[in-house]
């Protein structure tokens, strides 16, 4: 057998294995979507976004919009207990961001600025009035992008474990591959087993220095997180983040609404000393709270700190 024949056989074998992964992924997608019914409703706006409402607002309460980060879904907010805690006083709307969970995703919507415009239409379609936006991780800059574009339509922002400045992350490059033109969809389908391993590693990093809570494991539909469509959405978000932060950073000095910044000192995803601390200096009306002994997913371990941040923004917006 000559060299060309060996290469041909090896190529055929690789194609067969990749094709087998693709078929297996397709079957898993079907089983997953049938096994995890939605827990909320859909917005009247287009694209349709899946959301969960808890309330109504008590006397002195506000409308609060909870926005999750990359990879996860609105169950990140329910499993942490944040939805229940905040809804004791405020009317709460927790969303699946575009392309996550059961929410639709239009094309070219990876940047926080673009997603903020979609979120604004969703907020308006539900009759939400001057909400407090709570943005975790990727949704930290999303909430600031909303504030920059529609400053008179919100009461303020709670910026939680967010990324605020362009700091490229080489360790996240594998998660950006599903956004590669022409081949991204094939990567997300054919290499799903590899992404299962990578996602487990990222979750451990996100929850560090603590283990992943049992409530998160129980309530977060892991198979939904690994759907190719959701991997592609996360890849597009991550790929667009750095240039978006460059643009958004030019507007920080103009954001004079109340902003409460909360970050964990042990955050290994969005170091507070690269993001939260300098952001608190860049915003005219920001208050910073650094939490010891917690990392990126601090809302799972100190949800009371997020509630305090929301109440702080509500009080200052009424002043």
C-alpha cells in the first residue's frame, strides 16, 4: 500500500468518525429539547425571547431584569436563589439571552451593543418600566451597553462579575471556534465530546474556589448548554467581546446613572483588578463591593450581596 492510499484510508476513517459524532449530536439535540420543557413564557417582541417572571413588585420595589453570562441560561439565576430573593421586594424578569435556552437568535448579534437593542425591544414589549439591569459576566457589558444607548429608560445597573475592558483570553479560544465562518457549525457538531470536557473545566474555573453547587447541577440543563446552536451563540459572543469593549469604554464617562459593581476577589474569569476596580473609577456614579473568598459565580454563594446592590441602585435612583 503506497503513501497516497494510506492517506486516503486515514481521511475516510476520520470522515466516518466525524460523521458518527455528527449523527450522535443530532440525536442528542432532539432528545434534549424534548426532555427539557421551557419554564417561562415568550416575549411578544421579535426575536422571541424566553423569560421567567416573578412578582409583582411590592410597595417601594422596582422592575428588575436579570441577564446571565456565557454558556448558561436563566436557570443560572433560579438555581442560585437570586430570583426568589429579589422577587421578595421587586418584580423580576429573568431572560434567556438571544440564542440561549429557548430564545431565538438573529444573525450578527454577538456584540453587547447589538444584544442591548434586542433586550430593549423585549423590555418594552413586556411593559417593564425603567428597570434595574443586573448583568452577570458577559451581560455586565450588555447592561452597560443598554445604559449607554438608552440612558433615560433604566433606573440603573448592577454589574456583577463583569468584563469591562479588553483583555484577550487565549484560554477561551477553543470556545470561539464554533463562530468560525463556514466551518463553525461543523466544529460544534463533530467535536461535541471535546466540548463536554472543556465545559466541565470552565465551570470548575467559574465556581472556583468553591465546587460547583448541587443546585446548579440539578437545575441547569447541561445538555442544553452543549447544543451546537448554543455553543455557536457563546462563540459569537466571545469573539465579538473585545472589540465591543473598546467601543463601549469610550462611553463610560457619560454613564451617570447609579451603578453598583459587585465582584469576587477570587474571580479567575474576570479579575476584579482588571475590570471591576478600574470600572468603578471610570463611571461617574458607581459604588464598588469586593467580596472575599468567592469567585466568578458569586451570586451562587453571596446572593445577598446582589440583592443589596439592587436595593442600593433602587434607593439612589429614587433620590
